[in-house]
C-alpha cells in the first residue's frame, strides 16, 4: 500500500461524532502500543476545526498524553464537497469512516477513496449500503488497488471472524453454525446512541429496495453442504445458554453469507450455513421485546411513523436508545458474549447420507459493544490493512471483513486487545 508517499497512514473521518471520538481515542492508544515497531502518522478529519481540536484535547486528558493535539494532523472536509473528500483521501493510506447513517453519507467517501487508490474501513451495519457498494465499486477498487472493507465494528467482525475461527478450529468440515449474542449490563442498564437507531429505522423502512437489489444481482446459490440449517421460531429457548432467544436483526447474517460465498468461489472452501440469534433472558423480557418490536415494525412502514421513531428514540425503544448515548459508567459496566454452536463432519466422513458427526462450541467475548469493542475492531482492521498486505486478497476490491482478513493476523490482534476468541468444547458425536 501507498504508505510511503502519503503523509498519514490513518485518517479518522467524522472524528467529532459520537462514535468517532471513541475511534480517535483508540487510534491514539494504538500509536503508543508497545507492540508497534514503527511510527503511526495519523489525522482526524471533519467539518469543524474547533470540534476536532476539542476531541483531541479530551482524548489527551483521558489518556494522560498532554502533547497529543500537536502529534495529530487535522483535515477539514465535508460530505457535500467532493473536492475536499478527494483532498483527504490523497493524504491517507487508510480512511476510517465514522459518519453514518451510511445510506445517506457513506457513498461520497467510498467514491473518493476508490478514485484515489486509498483503502477504507467503516463500521456500517446497513446491509443495503454494504451490498450496493460492492456492486458499484468492486471492479474499480480492484483496478485502483484500494481495499474497501465495510462492517468492521461490532457489526460484523465478531460474527464474521467468529465463523472463520470456528471453521479453523474444527477437526473436519464445518457445515453449519448458529450464533447467540448475549449483552451484559451493569446496575445502570444499557444505552445506545440514537445514530444506530436512525440507521435501523431507515434500513427497515426500505426493506423492499434491499430485496430488489438482491433479485437484480442474480447470484447463483451457494451450495448447501450437509443437512439444511433449520430456522428457529421467532421466540425459541436455547437450553445450552438457559435463555430465550429471538432472531438477530443486524447485518451479521448478510455479511457472513457474503464472506462464505467469497471463500467458496475464490478460495474453494466448503461454505458454512449460518443463523444469528440474540438471547433475551426470561419470559418478561420476551413480552416487553415483542411489544417494542410490533410497535417498531408498524411505525417504520410509514413516513410519519419513521419521523416519530426518530424524534422519540427513548420512548419507542423502551429507553435503550437515546440522543445522549451511554454514560461512561454504563460503558464500563457493559460487555458482550457471542457463542457459536457448529456442526460438521470429521475427516474422511462425508455428508452423503450421513448425519453430522462432530460438534463444536466457540466464543467471542469482549468489552462494551458499541463504543469500546467497535473502535478496537475498526482500528485493528485498519492496522491489518497497513501491515499484513501479503495476506490480503491479491487485488483490491470491496470486501467483507472475513473475505479481506481470513488469512491475516487480525484475530490475534483482537485477542491481545480484549476481544477474545476461544474454543469452549469440541466433540465427535
């Protein structure tokens, strides 16, 4: 990658936004990490110099690094000014884009990066944007040698790399995986900034366009190996985790499916079927969530309903989303655990007429998902683009995290920084 000619290895775009400030802090930590053998010149970018300066000053106080502001470049640019985005892209090896909802603000940044041969990472959880960027920019990015990697935060690095980790740890062929996400919070409960809520509202309100995009792409189906993975009921009980669960409606399934297609078509790996669920605890939580879900799905269908959902996130999400976002106490007390149950066939034992004869359980666990794990995942994905060039796909292009990073050291890097991958059990049945 073009690190030599460019003044900044990393540029955090949208550094003064709610998530951007946490990503800025994480890059500052990485800059002085004991494992670093070389300098990491970096910059923050956005519309307002004052706001960017304030974010750097806050990070300097939080990290006890009084000289931080003078060590970091500041680039002024704006989504509505393509020339300013080109200027930013020309100065960076990798742009970390923190400006969402991506369906409204993402494409100009992708376009500027592709045209200037700059690699790009985002933390988007919006399947429509991620899939559309692939169709529009994959070939051009390959031509320019730019790696455009979406969904590199909590959506969907733990799930996507978790499935790859499970496959690598299985003594045989993995054919199907179910994942269960459990979020733990402290006495002050959970809270998510309403930027994520907005992305969900617009995403669910526009499901028909995503279906249309998928129909038009006319992809041939990926083969199913072993028995077809059965879908669970909308509310099902997971005995192993002693909890009720509902389908996980984030981007994970879309991202993992695209990764499995890529690994099958390009690296001739056996594709893995995947389904994602989230644990919700006992019966009371199930009832509360069902009411919230019905409200949401009803309101999201109409323009005026969407306006209400966006205006009053706290009310419609039963207090889980707010315009202020979580407090530091809420962040410190929160964590996530993603448990994978996989099945497949041991070596020399094929899927023809045989039932799967091997099971494996793995786990990815880490700190608070949205503002601690997401910045760690995003920054380590960017560092991997900078340092593991020979293990990336041969040419550039638009990739899922699993497609870009399946042969790199990203899982090791995440393990060292508190997002831990482990095998819980593995057995022949």
